[in-house]
C-alpha cells in the first residue's frame, strides 16, 4: 500500500517499489515489440473505467478502513503462500522463460506468453493506483476481476500456441507453464475472487455507513447486527441518508 490513508482524486500518486518493478516489466516487454495494441487498449480502458465506476456506481463516501480490508484478506501463512505461488507461476517463471527465448533469438516460441505477463504486471500496477488514489473497495476489486478474466483468454492463446509447436525440451517447459497458469488463474477467478473476495468487499462497502457509528455490521454476528439496526433505525436514516425519505418529508 502506498499510504495509510488513501488520497483523494487529483493528488499526486507516489509509486511503490512493487509498482515501479511492474512498470519496468511493462516497459521492457513493450520495447520487445511483442505487445499488441490490444493490451495497451485494455490498460487504458481499465484506468478510465475505474473513474466511471467511482463516479456512477461505487463512490468513496468515506475513507477505507484498513481493518476492514485486513478482515477481507487477512495476513496468514496460507494467504501469503498463495500470493507467493501466484507470483512465481504467473510472473517470475514466465519472465524467465520469455527472456531465455529472447536470448536464444526464438521469439516465435515465447511471443504467446508475453500478453499474459504484460497484463499481469499491468494488473499489479493498477491495483496500486486504485488503492492509492482513494477509490472505494468495489472499484479496487474491479481491477483483479477484470484483468484475471481477460488474461484467461491470453493464457488460452498461449496454450494453443505451445501445443502447436514441435516437441523439444524448452517447449515442454512452456507447455507446463501455460497449463499451470490455466489452472491457478481459473481457480483464482472462479474459486476465490468472485465467490469469496468480491462478496466480502460488497458486504464491507455497504456496511461502511454503520461503521461511522462505531459498529461494523460486516464483522458483527447476525443477531447483534439486527439488534443494532433496530435500535438505531431513526438515527441511521438521518445521519447517513440510507432511506429515500426523511421524517419531515413523510409528515408532509
């Protein structure tokens, strides 16, 4: 994270070391000439759509509570190992494979792997931008969901390319990497991001007004949440405008 308290739109965004590394990867791959215009369009579209979502769908009405974000994806040995595994399979090994092909002068063997790596580096870069710019939690989670979804098509093209080539040792490595990325990113999207991470983010986002009163409905048991809601129904309505009509409007 670049800051403890996310900045409002319009202020300077300071890049973290991780973002700078990803930006370096993006520029390096762009200079090879193996990144198509389609990948640049995806990068530009994702940045523009962040602002559209923030403006019309999920405005950030209050600062993101770091404890809420930590409760959604807490630090643990299992989670840390999962993040490391995705980085190794999705980024580090493919980069090594690609640069090995470049040194051998065999771009045709590795060019299909480039879009996936470029887009994954773009995803990590845009996640940092989304958080440090002060977007809301649902807007932030749009980045990994969007990029993961699109990268599955890039990985599909990589697999098809790898299995059409003549058999040799280096191609076997490429096939194994391509298949490994199919498995891990398919699970990441359909087994983690959509059913687990996204649902928790939306629950946290829509419970944020209640947190201003010192109680988190997202973290509280269902019974306590209901009791709190019933006991503070009027004050919640007046303070947070959760309901379309106020008391005075109803009387009129």
